[in-house]
C-alpha cells in the first residue's frame, strides 16, 4: 500500500481510503441475504487469493493465501516446457479444474518454448493439462480451507461460498471448489452497475466494480 500511495502521489492525486480486495469484490457480487446468513467470498487473483467471511450482514474476518492463478500458469509452463504466454492461453482456452471422459483422448497443442522452427509442437491429452492444474488447485484450496477454518467458517452455517477474481474464470472451478470445500459454490460476477462492457462483466472485474460502488456510496 505504501508503493501504491507513492504512485498515486506522483500522479498528483490523493488516496481517500483503502479497501481490501475481498471486501471490494463483496460489494459487487454478494447478495444482502448471503451476507446475513453467512458466506465466504474467495477472490482468486493472479498472485494472491483473498478471503472474506461474512455473517449477520458484515465482514467478520479476512485472510490471504499466497497463491493464485499465475501459479497455475507457471506450473503449466514448467510441466510442458513452453513459454508462459503459451501456458496462459492453454489454461484459458483448454484448461479445466475437473476432467471429463473426453479429455482422456482430446489432444491439446503445446507450442515449443523457442519458436525458431527447430522444435515441433507437442500433442498431449487434455487430461494431462487438467492434472497439472488440479495439482496446484489442491495445494491452493488446502490453504484456503485452513484459512476458512481459522476464520471460524465451519459447521452447518458455513455452507455458502462465492468464487470471484480472474481465477474463477477457469472452467469447472465451481464444481471443483464445491467438492473440495463441501459447500454450495457459485461464481460471483459484478452486479449493480449499468453499462458494463461484456468484456468487463466477468469475475475478474469484481473488485474493480466493487470499488466503483464503494466510491459511489460516499
């Protein structure tokens, strides 16, 4: 936050207030009833996953896990010896959190790390890509589960989870998270703002939308 404040100051602007990422995202994606009954918001960013637990309409605890969707990209790049930009595309267009029967035979194309014509692209079953993704998700959600427990998100009242952030765009991650955490899980997309472009309607923009709502409420 210190570096951010300096950057804002260099632009001849000031910082009015700071809002934690999951609290900002919560403004954009959570229903009042969810906040009242009890819900955990999990915002999966690039390098950090932020968590907020709500009860009785208010946030009662926040936590962070030092892993995010960029770690999945790095794992794919390392596992298949390809560029990070290629790994990001593989994650986005071919990746998933849960494998299907078809993934055992459907191939994905892995471009070589050096595109100078000296190496041919590699073909692997999509299931291999999913396995790499699942390995990282298992580590990440193990930490998320421990953080939720430390925040008191346990027992019969702890059954609602909302996933948001760029990492929530991964195919079938809601299904995966529901099974891992044994909760009802939905993907949180921004609401409450009219005129959002289609490209900004996804969970990756939840925190930004929440900041707009926060500023508009002042």
